[in-house]
């Protein structure tokens, strides 16, 4: 073999080997991060759900260890779709600073914890927001005695805010844009933010409006505090999962879509058995008497029926936890269905 040819042959062989190793490494890396959450969830017989450490109406636990709330019910709906048992959920309380990293580390399967959908959170943490479950916005709460009617009158205020949140960034943007002077009082945990406001360390509390309604109920005299009408940001709250796990993403987002579609179709936990007998095509597709949509998700034909029977449709979950029939009394507003004056809209099951 000529010397030059031998050198070229060896070089080509080395390059080929390097490419093969790189391809194998890339495949290994993909497999390593392809979490196969559904299989692991079924194997352990429970959904691990990350929730707020304590936010009345959304996720809170009583002295007996029983969890309740809007976000809690969403996790139960996922368990109902998979196991036909909403009780097969382990709730793991996470604070704002650790929520995304703990999801990355697989401590939880899904994060249902009043988290705002932003581009940086998807790209920086390699996460997917599955769909907006609650349209919110940032606002302000002040003592009624201050006689303030607008956020534009908050000049000179001491504002309590939770650090490492979009709330902190929005606060600075709003006050700078409107040339309002203020003092920021930051805390890492929402409980500390609340205590500071409660004890008068600050005279204004800023958070998502839904959170303000929840925190106001914890005050000794809720009626002595007002939530200002100003909404200074868009806060689309959504359940979160890891990227590169498409099967699990489909289940989480279609759980939400099923709850929305059920409300639009008039299907509730009380009339679900009647819906099973319906001959309307859209209802038949929903309950699984026509088509194989559940199988496409890796679930059973009656996956959506399980959700509604065990947990309820979106409207039922909203009203019992945060709506006008609850202690919080938050009007539906933007969170009405699109055909009832709101902006909630789910893709069809077909």
C-alpha cells in the first residue's frame, strides 16, 4: 500500500470513528433526557405533582395533610385520566426559587404551581408550558385606610414583593415607566412577603391578582384591605413539564383541554353518565364511544370521562376553589370560555 494512500486511509478511518462516536453520544444524551415520565408514573402508581407551599384556593394543605385547590385538582385530573383514581397523586410543595430546577431534576412529574409562561423559562430550563390554565395579571393590595384608588397614586410607597419572580421585574418596569418613586422590600418566600405586609413593614403588597385574593383571606380583617383595579402585566399561568418527553406533554395538556371542552359541551360530573348515552358526534368523541383518541394518548377510551366524573370540568373546578361560590370570590373574567365573554379556548377532540 502506498504511504500516502495508507495515511489517507487511516485518517479517513479515524474521522469515521469519531463521527460514529459523536452520533452514539448524541443518541445516548437524547435517551438520557427522554424521561419516559408516563411509564415511570405508572410503575410507581402515582403522579408526583409540584405545588405552591401554601396558597388558599390554589394549593393548600389542612392539619390532616389533605390538599385542596385549583392547581391541586388539576393534578388529580391527570391521575384520574391515567389511573381512574384522583387520589394517586403525591403533592410536593415547592417555593418559587426551586420550582423549575426541581422539575428539571425529576423530583416532580408536573408543576402545577401558579407559574407564568415566559420564553426564558422554556429556553433556560428546557421546559414546556402545556397550556394556559388561568389568565392572571399583577396587581396591588393596600390597607383601605390609605384611601388609594389607583396604582398611579402609590408614589413613596414601601412595596413588598417576592424575589426571583416575574412579579419583581414587572414592579420595577411599571414604576420606572410611570416615574413613581418607591421602596422595594424583597423576600424569597411568599409567607415572609405576607408577614411583612401584615405587620406593617411595608404598606403595599404586589403579586398576581389571584394570589392577592388568596392572601387577603389570611389577614385578620380582610375587609380592611382593598385590591386596586389596576392590572400591570400579563400572567398566563400554566402547568409545566420537561422537554423531550412528548408523550407526557400530550397527556398533561389534553387533560386541561378535556376539562375546557367538557364545560363547553355542557358535560359535568353530575351528568357524565347521560353524556355516555349521547348520539351527538362531538360528545361521542369526548366520552370515547366514537374514535380512538384515548389510545392515541396511551390511555383508555374513557380517559376524558374519568377526568370529569372524578374531578369535574373546568368551570366546576374554578367555582369550588376560587370562584364566586368560594371564600376567594374571584370573578371568572378572562377565564370564562370564549363563547361566554372570556378567552379560554381548547382545541377540539376529533
